[in-house]
């Protein structure tokens, strides 16, 4: 019989794990559920829940957003993108549009969409114009883009791809000298597509407990209970706490279409740098739909030197679980959801935006003088 959130919370308290434990929750959706449900204040005080790198809007390379802005401004195209991407800021002089939203205000034809099917419909309705789909996201949003291309699209629909895989960022943290966490809660929606097996390296290579969780408080608390019990009993394994959705092997059809349409390559993460084998590019057979093959390049290579976060913004350290959102000196001061400076304050999956929306308003920077690195 399944347990309620209250029962899992009591079971977690009864474990008797008293030493400090840091649990990273990779997924932005998990962070939203944890914060909105107030789980940090309900669990024992020795347990820290650390937001991880699971926000695609936050890590989309600055140079890719810049390229999309310039393409929309200088070519006769309709540019479509998932809604959150429209507000992501780039590092440009104040007189220039610093987001897709501002580029639209300057006259570019930019439209928010919620799914690839909307991009197809816009292309069908505008046969005389090129429609460029700026497709940024992790596996769960990249898989539908692959399916869209595999099933066939109008000739005038092109893709400006900025897809990323989730697990390589966690692998990078674990391979570093200071990973910053003792256990991992793996994302349920990514595991639904790619299979839970993607996360076995956490246990097998690094000896760190891991559990796949869904988005309700009960399944999140079950995952916390699982990894804490693994630590207590010194028995590490990958636990699937979301079996009603996550199955071994994931979604075979989605994985097959991803493999058919795209290949994995080294990729840049904003504020983090290049992570090996962490991005998607279109295969040769689908290059005719690659926007970068049809238009002059607006990918300014020099921007890779300025493609970090804006001055004073600590989003990169938030994404990597090095600090909490309200430990950034801009949090709630210069940077708010109404006027975001960093990408973590833009998206509903960004930790800063989630914390602000959940009522965390105190900035803990307190004038500290250490450098932001």
C-alpha cells in the first residue's frame, strides 16, 4: 500500500540519520515542488536539499540566445521559441535588445509557443516565409523536436537547436574535487524518456545513493527516505520511486527518434563551460532543416568570452549547487522576476525564480567581500 506524504515524512524522521546530509535534486520541477510544498522546513534540519543544474533556460549558452536575437532582427523570418526563452537576457549594451522579448518590441517577428506542433502550424500558415524554431531544452523537450523532424515538417520550418542532456552536468560535478552533495534525486521526466539506467553511474562509479522521483511531495519524500536509508545501511543502489511512469529502458520510440535525428556532441553550458558529450546536433540527413545552414552566421565567436553570467550574477554557482539562490548578491535586490538580470530568475524551473515565488525574500549576501567565481 502506498504511503502518504505525511507517512513518508514520519518514516524519514524515524530513520535516525543525525549527521549532516546534502541531497541534490537535479530537476527544476523537483525544486518547484519542494519549495512550494515547504519541504525544506518540514524535514529534519540536518538534511540539506540542494538545487541542481536542471533548468534548461538557465544553462542555454548566451551566444545561442544572442544568435537567435540577431537572426530575428536581421532576417525576414518568424522566430518561435518556448515562452521562457523570450525573457533570457544577454550581455549587450543597454541601447541594444538584450532578450528575444525586447527584440520583438523592436520589430522582430518573434512568437512564443508551447509545443513543436505549434511551430509546424505556424510554418504551414506562412508558406512564403522561413519559420525558425529556437529549440532549447533538455531531453524531455528535445525528444518532441526530434519526433517532429522524423515525422516530416514543411520545407520552410528550420530549427536553431540548443538541446542538452542532463546527466553529463551531474557527472562533471561528481568528477570534480568538491561535488557538494552526498546523495542524488534524479529527474523523473528525463528518466521517463531516457530510462533510469542513465543514472546508474552515480552509484556504480561514485558510490553515491540515488533515487528517481516524481513531482508530488510523497514521491519526493520517498526518494529522500530511500537515499538516507541507503546511507544509513551503507547499501548503495539506484531506486525507482516513480515506477508508475518510469520504466526500464525509458520510452523506446522517443529514444529511437532522438538517435535517428540527432547525435551527441560536446556542448557549452552558460556560465559553466564546455561539458563533453552533453549536447545534441542534427545529423547530416536532417541538416536541410538546420537554420545555421540557411542563414549567415550570427554566432559571434567572440561572445564565447563574454558568454558568462552578467556582472555580479551568481546563477552559475546556483546551477551547480555551490550556493543557494538567496546567497547571490543580486537576489531580490537588482534581480527580481519583474526585472531579471540572470537566467535563473527568468524560468519557472530556475531556482532563483522558484525561491522568490515561494516567499524566500531575504538576501544572505550581507555585504560579504569574497569574489564571485
